[in-house]
C-alpha cells in the first residue's frame, strides 16, 4: 500500500519547513504549497488523504479550500491550522466537516498524532464507502434492515444462492428463518421451481415420514390413495425442513440416506424414486448441543451443516428495529384504513430500548395491536401494549456513560458545580484520545464544535 498523501498549505516558509520536519519520520508523501490557489489546483488534480490547511493565506481565505473539499465530497480529512482560535472559526470549520483544529503554536507530537488520526480516519472512511458500494443493503429479499450483522447474512445468501450446497439456518424463534429460506430460493437458479416448506415440529410424529416421502394406497389406516410427499413436490426446487431438530432419530437415518443418494421410497412402497432437490433446514435450538445430548444424529448434522447461516436476534440489530416497525406500520395502516404516519420520538426510543425476546414476530404483533386499537398521526408511548408500555424512554449513551465519572452525592460537601464535572469529563476524554478532539467528541456523543466552545468558555473563567 502506498504512503498516504498529505498536502500542507501554509504561507510561512519557516513554519512550512518546521511542520515538514515534524512529520519527516512519518510514512507520508508531503507536498507543500504557499498559496491557496496552488493548493486548490492540486486538490482538483489529485485529492490527498490529509490536508493541513492554514486559514490565513495571502491570496485567499483558507476556508474556501475547506468548503471546496466539503462541497465536492473529496476523500480528504482536513486539519485546520490557525493562529486565531476563535469559537466562530472553529464552528465554521466543523460545519464544513473539518477533521480537527490546531491553534498555533503546537508541538511536533501534537501534529504527528493529529495527522496520524486524520489519515486513519480517511482510510476507514474509504473502506466504509467501498463496503457500502459493494455490499450495503437496506434490505434483501424478504428482509428489512442494514445492520452489520444482517449485511453478513446477505453476503452469505448471495454467495450460496447459485450452489446446490445445503444451507443450515439457526436463530431464535421469530428471527426470520423461513424468510431466509424463501430469500435464498428466490435468488437461486431454482427460483422458477417449487419451494416446499415442511415444519417438522407441526406435524404428528407418526405422519411426518409420509409428509416427507409420501405414501402408497393402503400403507396405513386412512391411506386411501397414493400421495406425493414434500420430496416429490420439491423436485427441481428447494425443500425447506424447518425445526429439523424435532425429527425422530429413526426418521433422521432415512433422511440421511435421502440426502446422500437423492433417492427415497414412499411409505408402504417398494419403488425407488429419484429427485433433484436443494436442501435447506433450520432450527431454533443449538444443533451441537442436540448432537451431544443424543437427540440429533452427528452424521446427519455434518451432512446438513455445509453452509451455516446464523440469524441475529432483533435486539442485536440496532436501528433495524425502527425500519422493520415502520414497514409493518405502513402495511397495517393500509389494511385497517388508519392514519398513522410514523412513531413519535419517545415511541421510537422505547422500541430501541426493548429487548424483543420474541424478535420480529413479536414486533409485528405489537404494531398490529397498536394499529387495530388506536389511530392518530403518530404512534405514542401510551398506545403500546404490555410489556412495551413500561419500557423507560430515557437513554444513557453507553460510550458517554463509560467516559463519565460516577458522581455519588453523600452530603452537601460532596456536591460540586456541574460545569466543573462536565469540564473534567471532557478534558479526561481528550487526554485519553491523545488530544484528538473529534475522536473525544465521538466517544462523548457531542459535536466537536461544542467541545471547542466549552473549552474557550472555561479559559475565560
């Protein structure tokens, strides 16, 4: 990988040489410019990873270069340098997406740390842009959501779809295992052939073999005619065996032979039938634990467990909760002829705070309950059914909470001014980030301009 390209736009030749000397030991390609127009021309020709920008230039306002980078969306982290560290300048720089703000004078360590962080930031931003361009989906097939955990699922399904390899789906109840199987089938070359779904937990144990393989007339009491099973109906397509761990051990051995050979016999029949089927199975149990407990054949597990797909629970999918909820809301509003357009901010926060033990299925039922029993412009917290209506709305940001000291008040003497507690928290965060204010701001969930403004106010007190 080539060294990061750094542009330095500084009109003072002495300072320009000093800054280059500070950065000499770092692995950067440095190009220095004394005029703003020269820097602007270089930006247009080849944007650098990092731009060190002095705002006081002889031929133009350095802010013009910052605005150009921001407006053009250049892949460049801009570090603003100025001798006039006013709040207005800092706010204006941050408004145009400056990465950091250095007030003269500063030492070599501070400059090296800032440039290093700016280069890393830009490298990560480029990777994220590449990832989004190639992989990011706001939804996929029957799924809704763009969380990282679901992006991984989408990529596995895309890669597995053209193959005939068996897919083994695991996940809690309500996470969308059947949706996963349907999506896989729809994007596969078998999409025009049948997808046959068989829930092994919903069929009586004495009938499940007949459901899978079919039976001939007279095979058992009530078998008044020949009947095709799921295996025959799925010929050329996909056979989805849901809750596979509920299957009896003796039937597991027959299923294993079917998977290995592609042939089977109907219950009561002697004719060997051959089909072309892609197998997809799912369970909400831990299959390894079922094997260890002797309830699931180890050889069948390894035959089925070719391409594993682990569906994340809803509580681990972040803002996907709101995307899915809004989709359900639109659907049920149309069905019930109601007027809801969205969730109130408090309602949205409650849904984000809730653990959703029933996953997407539970979320679907909650939204249907709200739409059927209520109406209005927005869904309010009081409209949610139990236990969601008891979820607290207030959120303590985890990162900020981790960075802030715990203040315990035992007496009047221990009470300290809030501004002082806030000042110590912010200064500690900046020190922990080695002076990188944007990084500290991210951890504290503040804007960098807020920190600059507060620090300036503290200096005047």
